[in-house]
C-alpha cells in the first residue's frame, strides 16, 4: 500500500531541513565569524617581514605596558583625573575577564599563532584595554593638541587590533568587539566628566557582573584588581592624604563592603580569597604609594 504524504508532512520536513541548515550556519557564524580563512587571508597578504613587525607592535597593547602608562600618569597627577584613569584601567581588567569567561570563545588554531597565547578570545583584551587606556590618556594629558593626541591613540589602537589578527591569536570579530566594548565603556564611565568615584565603582560593578554571569576566567585578578583600587580610593577619597587611612575607620569600613559581598559569591575552588587578596593588596599598594611616600617625607 502506497502512503500519501500530506501537505503538512512535506512542509514540516522542509522546515526541519531549513532550520537545521540555519542552525548550522548560526553555529558556524558564532564560532568562526571572520573565521580561520579571514586570519589566513590577513597573514597571506602581509609579507613575512611585516608579520614580524606586528609581533613587536602587538606589545603596545600589553596589560603591563598599559598599566605602567596609567600608573605613571597617576603618579604625576595625584588628583581626581589621575584617579579616574586609574579606576578606568582597573575596570578594563574586570570587564575583559568577565566577558571572556562568560562567552568562552576559543582562539584560532595554535598553528596560526606567531606567539604563544592561551585563554579565551572574545573580546580581545589588547584591543579593549588599549582603547580604554589610550583614549582616556588622549583626553586627559596636556601634551600637544587634542586632535593630535586622539590621532596617535586611534592609530595605536588600530595597529594593536590588526596585529592580534596578523599574528593569528584572534579572529577579526574579537578585536572589533574589543574596540567597541572598550569605547562604550569609556564613554559611559566618563559621561559626567573625570569622576574617580564613578570609575572605581564601575570597575567593581563590572567585576561583580562577571562573577554573577559565572565567569571564572582569571577570577582572582578580575576581582582583586578592581576591588583593591576601589578600597584604596575610598580610603583616601576627597582627601588624598595617606594619614587619614590610619585614622578614619569609617571610610575603610564602607570601602570594604564590596569586598565582603564579592567574597560571598566567589566560586569555590576557582580562585581563593587569598589569591584575590594578593591582587587587591598589590593594586591598593600601588594607588596608595605616593600618599605614603608624601607622609614619610613629612615625618622626616
């Protein structure tokens, strides 16, 4: 007996096939947008000598170098604007790690890497961090013209972003997302001016959101660095006098409340409170060092 296929069955089969094809396309897009082919295309276009140059250029976005720029600026200013840039930088750390851990997108195959890299890809930390730090400095430093400072920042960020693809450690979408997220974060935090309290509060907020989203990527530094900056700033907020840290217990108590809250939600076994405390203490120490040295000079 020959079975007749109904109109419903035919359309259901067609819809199922189309949906399967659509799902495969979405999955491929989400996991390989711009894709390995795009990375290879960039590498093929660039001569070997240029790729070698990009291996060096990419270090312009290294967290250590960006951190030194921020600390140097803060030490020369030691005012609300310096604290604002310092707070922005700590927020960039928590934001990058939180997004990387929540999205968990793998990097391109290691065979494409010109340098050793590990961890997740989206967003590019080099692109995000350099966008936040370099454009914040372009806005706040008093060197050359504002247009010239922004031009230098834009060219540097562009080179760093391109270098991450050229050396094979990121897909194009990773660096585009890094620049976009970094730009949005900078715009939102600086909307009302160079307010250090807003910058440090935003840093703790994004770190907390990352934890809430289940991110465990570099959790100790993602939480400890924003937290240490927040505590240190509030210990000397509106005074910038290290002596107050020794006498104003209320300020320290208020500043420690986010530490208690974050400590209660840190996933067990992924980053101990001791590790987080090391990052927090180191960050607070860097922030408070000039105030401590000033106090020592007064005593001497």
